[in-house]
C-alpha cells in the first residue's frame, strides 16, 4: 500500500509538471503568433491612432456619418482623435463559441481540467494574446507559475464577459482611466475582440500580475487589484531621504543589497537590523510632500505608512491630523501636497520584516516588492547589441527619455513607454524628442548602434543625415516643418520652440547610445552656407552637452 501511495504521488507530481510545462509552451506559442491566428484575419486592425502616435484614442466618433472608403473613415478618426467601432471589432466574432475540439491536443491534460468547457473566457485569452503580440515573449521570464497565470486570465475573461462594466471599473486604478472608455466600447464586439483591444493597450506586466493575484484571492478582483497596485506601484522616496541603519543614517539612494537597515515586526513591534534583499530605482511622474510637525518627506503616492487606527495607508490617502508612527513615537501630519513633477526615486526590499524607518524622526514605512513596469523591464532585459535593428532604435530613444526625465525634463514629444510603445514607434519618422525644463526647450535626435563604439551618424564626419531636398536632420528648415505639423504640441508651444531656435531658448541635441547601452549627448550647432550666411538647411555636431 505504501509503495502504491508513493507511485500515486509520483504520478500526480508528474502530471502537475506536465501541466505547468504545457502552459509555458502555450504562453510561448501564443507569443509567437503561431497558434491563435484567425482564418482570413490574422492581423486585426489597430484600435488606436493609426498615425503612429503613442497617444491613446479614448472616444468614439459620431455615428451618423458616411464615408466613401475605409481609409477615409480611419483618416477622420485620426484627425479628430476618435475611433469607429468598425475599426475595433473584427469581422469574426467568436465570443459565443466554446473551445474548439481541434484544440484538445494542444491543451493536453488542461482540456479535461476545464479548458474545454470554457466559452467566453477561453476566447478572451486567445484575443488577449493576439493583442499582446511580441511583448509577451519579452515578459515570459516574469511568469513563475504559468498554470496559475493561465487560470487567472481565463477567470478574468469570464468576469469581463459576465459583467464588463463592473470589471473595467475595478481595473481602472491599474489600467488608467484613459483606457476605460475604449475597453467599454470593445465589449460590444465580443470576447475575442475585447481581449485583443486590452492586449494592444494595457501594460502586459499589469495584466499578468492581476491574473496571478486573481487565482490567489479566489476570483475576488478587488483584492487582486489591490495586491497588484502594491506590487507594481514601486512605492519610493526621493534621493537623499535618510534611512536608519545600525550604523546611523544613510541616504536611500546609497542603500545596497546586503546592507542592514533597522526594521520592525508589525506583529510584535520589535525592532531589529534586517538585510536588504533588492533595490529599486525609477523616474516617478509625480510625488507628494508629506509634512509632519517635525519634518517633510518626499515620496510617491502609493508608499504605505503606518497610521494609528488605520494600519498601513498609502501616502495619497493620509490626511491632515492623521497620526503616523515613528521610532521616536507618534507624529501628527500637518500637510500632504501633490507635486506634478518627474523625479528620480528609490526603494528596497527588506528580508523577513518588510519595513524600515526614514527621516530624523524615524518614520515607520513599508518596503517595496516592485515588479518592473514595461519601460524598466525593456531597458533591463537586454542591451542594444543583443537586439534587432528596430528594437535598437527604440531602446536608445527610451533610455534617452529616462535620462532626461531623471534630470527634470518634461517630455512633450517622445517615444511611448507603455505596453504599445514599441508598436507605435515602428515606422515613425521625424523629431525623436522634444523636452522642456525651466522654460527652455530641447529637441533631441537619437542614434543607437549595435557596436560598442558609436560612429558618426550616417558615416559622415560630425554631421547628421541629409534627407531629400538637401535638408540636414535638425537644421532650421527640417525642424520648423516637423514642429508645425506635430499634433502633440499646442500652437503656442510650436511658436515658442521655433522662435527659440534664433534666441537660444531652444537647444538641439544629439543622443548617442552604444551597444552596451551607454548614452552620451552632443550639442548640435548652426553653420553657414557657401556665401557665409547662416544656413537654414545644415547643422554640425559640436561638443558634449550635459542635461
């Protein structure tokens, strides 16, 4: 009997391993697009702006209109920042179909475990992977339990179909309010298209996290979203924030893996040194200034602090007269202001007791269990020398954007860094980036190479590429034409940028990224024509530029 039980356990373990392996295979095959291609429509139309802009279109166009061609209808949508339902829905609506019998062999034992009985949820997952496209292959390393993620995605699909508006509402805090209307419109198309539209627009890290949490919380989406926000928020403090260690205070940006920090067990309230297991850094789009009766802290919205009577509370939800806990006792909050300005922030994970103390008073705060956002994952996964030619360029522009934002520059025109960023970037031409800081403008041309030595762009000596019409990239005429046609800028901004070329208020910069991901900057300077007059069609690359 004992031997038989051992055999049964061995068989069960083998079956579980096979199911997990199958899910890993499913994820990989789906990522390659070799499984779920629809007959006659393997490349569904995009639901966003077809102009190549990284902005998201969130409103439906007026319905009572006629167009002579599909192209004319789409052009109207681009010009008016709206979309037609016809351009979201595919001609094929499998939303009411059950899983097909011919899929049985592909799913293996998972078919009998319940996949074969699923209808709308099954089609939602197929559409989701069609929408995610190549992005999922870059993120497959984040999936520690493929079986759990697949089960969560199917459960999420069922909730979308059974109660789409409520499901989208619950997800709003992690997907962004700007996507809610577009997702609501896609529910009219069916399960497959709903999944596809979500896959095209949502950050893939978010959707995989939500799916995993959904299984852990027994299908309770509210709890899954709350846990995802904690994981993905990457709660952080601004550089220079003092962290208490056994050897005194140390700036948070200098904390390293293996260092010890003072931590508190929230069950026993005993304080003890604990090792740092991981560190995190990013550019936050905004932060808060939380003021107590003794000092002011600069931290991100989602960072949890211990509030008396409430427990762990996100910084954005803390109000005046709340009492927060510190190493020296209770401290009253006197102000909490949002600051809409990008800033470099830091955090770390603490072993066993996930908390630490900051500031002169030793404010008790939670640590981070961050999962990377799409930008951080893309830049961290590989270097330009390991990417194809298209992704090299995207990597360079994205890294340039991150470096400039870390120095306080606001991106007015730049590469997108959400889940659809690379797809929107492919095929774009024109100005790579326009940034603003302290009332001054910077126009950036980005060049990336696969080698470790960045050569002069276009194999010229200290110059930029010459286009048709004998206009050099970043010359006055080249810039004016493209600034005037850029829909992301207001008319006042266009005028200010163009006038700044003559007054010095607008700088031109060349960003050069080598194969190892090292980015340097050079200023781009005006030059003269054959007659000695200032040229409007030519420029030259000058010395080093420092952001």
